[in-house]
C-alpha cells in the first residue's frame, strides 16, 4: 500500500483495489486506523487520541486531494503537517 504522506511518525496510505466507501489508512507505531474520506470519521482502528487528532487536522487540509486520488486512482505524494 503506497504511502501518500508522512508526519510525526504517522504514515498515511491508500489502497485503490479495496472496495467500500472512499477511505485512507493511517499507521502510527503499532496502531492503525481507517478513515472515511467524506466524513473524516474513523471507521475502524485503535489509534491514540493525539495521533487521531493530528490525522484529522491533516485530512481536513487535504480532503479534496484525497477524494480526487480515490476517484482518479492516481497516487500523489501529499505534504505532512508542519
């Protein structure tokens, strides 16, 4: 699964061969989360609250790019949080 962004030890990944609602994966150490791109709600996972807050902050900034990536199925490297 290609990494599309990295920040603060968090890896954001997207897998186009998956089905279901448009979503992305976040990995932080041994924790994982899956986020709905449209609602930005975590639909499964066990991320610590601070990591989840950082991921949501990042996802709000790049929501349109995430939706476009899912729609076109073309990977694009996105910036992390600074």
